[in-house]
C-alpha cells in the first residue's frame, strides 16, 4: 500500500478537482455512487468533531473510506484545526491501494470546491459581492474558491472575533482577492449578493430578520448533528433549497426534519441541477439556500483522482 503525503496531494489541479466533484454530485443523485453510513464523534473538552465517511461509484476502480475531523482550539496550540486521512481500496478485490495522509487538506479542498459549485448553481445573474461568515480555514478556502467563479468580487468577512476576521482578510488578500472586514453581520447579509456560512455554530447566526428578496446563501458549517447556522424559520421562508444529499440534509444540517414538514420549500439535489446543465432557474428575487453537509462521494472522487494521477 502506497503512502501519499499532503505535499503531493496539494499538486491536484483546481480544474481537475472541480470536474470530478461535479461528476460525483451527478453520480450520487443518479444512484451510481453508494455511500456507507456516516459516523460522527462529538467532543466537548476540548471542543471538536470527527467524521467517518465511505463511498463507491459504479464503474470506478477505487472506493474510499475517510476519517477526518476538526478540533477548534488547535490553532491556539499551533496546530491546524482540521486533520485526517483517506484509505483507497481496489473496487474489484478490496485490496488497500493507498493511504492519503492529507492532514485534512483534501477534505477542506473538496468542501471549498463544492461550495464554489453550489455558489455558481444558485447565484443571481450578477454576483459582485460575497459575504463570508466565519474566519477559520474553511472561510478562507471558500473565499478563494468562490472568487474564481465570478469576475473580481469584493469579499466581506464577519466573525465573532474581529481579530480573527482581520487575519482572514489578510490571508484572502494575499491570494489576490479584494477583501474587507465587515464588523456588522446584519450589514454583511444585506449588502452581499452571495453569503457563505462556514462556522460550527450550535445556534443560528442567520435569522428570519435577515430575510430579503434575492438572498442567496451557501451553508457549509452544519455538517453534523447539533450544528445550525441558519434559523429554521428562515429555511421555511426560502423559495428553494439546494442540497448535496436530500436524505442526509434532512437528517442533520440546515434542512433537518424538513422531510416531515408539509409546508417545506421545494428541494433540489445539486447533482440534479448539474445533470440538467443548471436548467433549474431561480427568480432574481428568490431566497435560495444551498445546504452542504458533505457526501462521501466527493471524498471518493477527490481521493481517486489523486491516486490515478500519482501512479
């Protein structure tokens, strides 16, 4: 079994990752990508969470099992908040082929890329301003990836800790994007053409009071039970919801419980929108939320691409 380290994994080209993730979204929605049950471990002291995900896609040479998590006090210890590894197996024999010691980077990259794909799918005709809620690794990576989708947008960053928000702004600027610190969350939500929420918050940050015509949100933080960034009343007020997995998002995340809610907004899987070449159109004044809880098919696609490109 080959051991592939983070330095080699980071050579994966952005366009290549985007292509395989779009294919994975479609394969998942069409039932060609199968996922195992998601395992969650929550930690209180110190705070953190850990996930185990697995997936196999019909006709693909590999299947993948991923173990990755985030411990939120790690940066204060001089450690990255995210870490983990992926195991890649031969789909014909079950023989382990490779271990990707990615230190959580590939999970972070596929999450940011998925956010960019969702942002493009739900965006209005003109997206000139992007609001980022949060200041961690994923906030910075979402800003970097989503900025590629639009023509020179201004990126505003809000976080509970203004110092961390300013640090995130400096990092985003260092990548060549136009970024500013916005200390007022309400103002950020009013002024941004697209908002990305990236926090592990257990209590909603975005509420019904923030609803306005044309509000577009990509929510990536609530990827496990006990997390929620958007108030349920605002979710129910939406004109449409876009999810990576209808079953998973109704189990936890922003759309939790909507499968039993008779008055819930129409819900589309992102893979269905991509398969129809984004034929699902949204009115310019529609409120649309994309809820991404992270599906194993994306991990399998990303890891398989790394292994295929390294042999």
